[in-house]
């Protein structure tokens, strides 16, 4: 029974079907688990963003006490295991569980936050093998938060949520049970179908053939089989019938031969028959040899076909490699396009373009050179991979310079081996040896603005035409971005020059305040640099210092030059010049921080300044710097109503009003600058002589006027 063909076929098919169905079911289960997990991860990220927005909205509305209640309500849901807020050091600032406040989060959660991940599926030891979705979302210090938090602080904290995946496991278990039942039913139906098929089309015909053969064994040569269940069985029955007929014929012939041999009893007849049989055997051997020759020819044809297939496969691999390089190149160019169009800051743009070119073309050195048609010098803006010559250096244009050749011919240049091009210098004017390089022009329409060059590959191979074309394409994209950034800088410069001309016109009408803006700018910039402010904030304070008194264009000149006692109405008008300055700069979008700084330079850290009575926490850091520089120059300059104060007296005023009018930390740094001589003053760091200081009565009488120039102290 075990050796039955039907059982073997059925067993083999059963094994194959079971393996295939089980494998497909397992893969489907894993795919469903992965899809459900991904969807849950996205839902977790969306839930985290929604909760973060609600919490930030509550905090911005000044209702910080409701944050803990919101967290507690969220944790009451089955899907949320933990929800809390912690700072950059991992200290828990708020939590659904009040007992957690003040504690520290686990090191793996802090590491997840610092890595920049937002949603991660993890397993905590305290939860056993049960995974949870952990979402960490940063809470940034927005301008609206500066009222309660330091403006220099980038992050206020991070919102952490742990979401349970128990409900996912229930769905997956139910799906797995359904898949198992359906698989079992499917396998059973397939086996029943195959068993019926084998019985109808294999087992029954074979039984018929076997029964006929058993009758032949018993000597019944009249047997014939008729099978019509399939073409194969019909052919088998026909061949069986032919075999029976031939067997019957051979039996009859053999019997006749035996009778003939018995009658003849002659050895000659026997030898003759043997000779005939040998001839037939020789013929059959010759036929077999012919078949072998034909088979060898077919084998040779097959081998030749295999060689052709191998050649085609090699050609296909080469084409696939070419296609992959083309796809990689297009991907690189797309990323370059996104990168160079993401900024309008020229220095950052130059660095970004050179870094991209060096990384893409695997270069040791890369740089950008700008060309000015008005002179014969080339300016190096960005140089990466070589520190011998700093960026910003200039080099002369000469025939042996690669950049000169590219600028004059307005097309890219490929030098695979510098030894093959004696017309160019082997050693660059920037101080390095060139072996192989690619240089492409930076052009916008017909205007050439410079070149970009990559030199010497990291793996010491040579550049080729494909890499030349790639750098030329990068240069074409970068040229447009560089030109746009230059136009943007020119537009900003035009705005600033126009407004600065207005400021100069104001100061030109008053000999007492002439040069005031330049001095305030110098004092502010020196103090800002001492404090280590970044380049973008230095630009803000420089522009604010130049334009801080632009609002005086709306103040009557007779009031600015008035020497007599000021009336309350005069004081009110003078207090309007920061507001007027803000209105003048309001249409200029890129000067919004400058506009805010101008509007706050007469505010006080104790909230008693003008025009909006802001406190230190509400003021820009740059505004507090500008207030000190403006007040110092006003006190040390002549005015229509008084002479300039000695430096010692001005320093005493700054120190006396440190913490009320001025930021005490900034005053300390400013006095240190004065003492070092960096601002061009020398003074003794002691209290001034009473005779050198202005009289108290005169000072009180004119203080309000001075405040319009350097402070916001009331009478």
C-alpha cells in the first residue's frame, strides 16, 4: 500500500501544497503585521502632533495649569501607557502621574530624543515582551513663548507618549486564526480534488491495463483495452493493443519457425538465420552510430547557443550598469537642485555647492572662483580640502590658469592627466599639486560669473567625460541660485542705502547728532562681538544701530533743537520716534527683527521705558545692547541743552541704572570694553569729581531731553 503510485503522487502533491500554502500564509501574516504596525506608527505620530498642538495652545494661552489635567485625561485611555514632558537633560517637567514630576527619564528615551527620532516601536523590560510605540516630539521656543522663556533657548522641552499595541495583537491573532482555518480548508479541498482526479484518470485506467496483462499471462491473446479518459491513456491503450497484436504475431511466427526447424533439422538453416540476425544487428549498430553523430552535432549547437546567451547576458549587464549610473546621476542632480534652491545666503550657498560637487565627484579639493569683468583678478569664495590659502583670496588671471581658460572659452574643461597638458600649471596658485581635474563655468544666460572646480579624485583615478558633464550640470543649477542670491543681496543693499541716506539727511541737519548713528553702530557691534553673537544676529544689530533714529524724520526739527524746558506735549512727541521708525520699516519684510529692535531701544529692563513699557524678558537681546550704546553716545556727545559728559560720568550713569534701565550683565561687558580701549576711550575707573559732573539741578531739568536720546528714565 505504501508503494502505491497513487499514494506517492498524492503524498508528494500534499506536501508541496501544504508547504506553499503555509509559506504564503506566514508571509501574508507578517505583511499584515507590518502594515498594521506602520499604520499604528503613523497614527501615533499624528496623535502626538495633535496632543503637542493642544498643549502648546494651552501654554500660549497662559493656562499652563491645565497641561497636567490634559495629560491625566489622555492617560486614562487604554491605548496610552505614559505621557509626560521633559527637558533636554531628561528631567520630567510635567506628567500625567504627578509622582513622576522632577524625576529623570530613562537613558534610552533621552537617546531616542537626541537622535531626532519621532516614533519608535520599542520593548521596555518592565513590560516584558510587550512592545509599545514611543513618540517624542520637541517643543520649540517660539516668539510667542519669549514672554515666559529666554529667547536664546531653542527647545523648551519634549512631549513623550507611550502607546500600547495590545489591541493590535488581538486583531493579528484573530487574522491568524482565520488564515489557519482557511488554509486547512483549502488544503483539504485540494487533496480531495487531486484524489478524485487520480482515481478517475490514473487509478482506474491502470487497473484496466493490469487486468488485461494478467489475462495475457494466462495465454489469452485476444485481449484489447479501450481507455478514453485522457489522450495519454488512449495512447497507452493503443500501444498496449499494438503490443498484444505483435506479441500474438510473434508467438505465431515463433511456433511456425520451431515447426520448420524441427522438420528441417538442418544446421545450415540455423547458421543462415544467425547470419541474417548478425547483419540486422550490424545495421542497427550503424543506425546507433548515426544517431550518436547527430546527437553530438545537436550538443555542439546547444553549446554554441549557450555561448550566444552568455554574450547577450553580459551585454545586458553592461546596459543595466549604464542605466543605474544614469539613475544615480539624475537622483544627484535632483538633490543638488533642492539644496541650492533652499537658501539665498551667498556664503552658505557657495559652501553647499562645493560640498555637493566634492561629495558627488569624490574629489580631494573643490572650490568656487568668482569673476569680475572690470579687473583681471579672480576671487576664491569657497575652498574645501586645502587650507594653505584662505577663502576670499584673489589670484591673477593668466593663460596657464585653468579657470582663466574656462572663463575665456565659456565651456567646461576636463584634464584627465595634467602631464598631457603642459599649457597649464601643474601647481595651482592656491598652493596644491594638480593631477586630474574638472572645471565648469558658472553662467547665467550669456553672463559668466565664475567657475567651479574639483581636483584629484580620492581613489587616485582620473576624471572622465561623464563626470565632466555631471559637474557642468551641477554648475548650471548652481549658477541660477548664485545669481538669484546676488540679486537678493543687491536688493537688500539698495533698501538699506536708501534708508541710511534718510538717516544721514536727518543727522546732517543737526550738527550735534552728526555721526551719532555711526558711533552707536561701532559701540553696538564691538559689544555684540564680545558677547559672541552669531553672524545673522550681528547683521540685525548693525542695521538696527544704523537706522535706530530714523523715526526722528517725523519729529519737528525745532523740537529736536529746543534748548528751553520741555513741556509734557514735547516729551510725548519725542517718545513717538521709535513708533515712527517702526512704521517706516514696516513694508520691508527682511528688516522685521531690525524694526522690532528699533521699536524697543528706549525700553527699560524694569518695564518703565517707552513706547510699550516692555520688561527685559519681552525685549530682544539686541535691543538691550543698542540701548546701552545709544545712551552712552548721547551722554558723551554735545547737545543743544548741555555739554558732553565726561566718560567717567557716563560710566557712572550706566552703572547706577544697571538693573533698572539697563541689562546689568551687558553693562558689565560694555564697561570692560571701555576700559580695554577697544572703543577709543580712556578713563579712570573711579567716581568722577563733583566739579566735573553737571549740576544736579541742571541735570534734572534736562534729563527728560537726554532720555529721548539715551534712556527712558522718568523725571
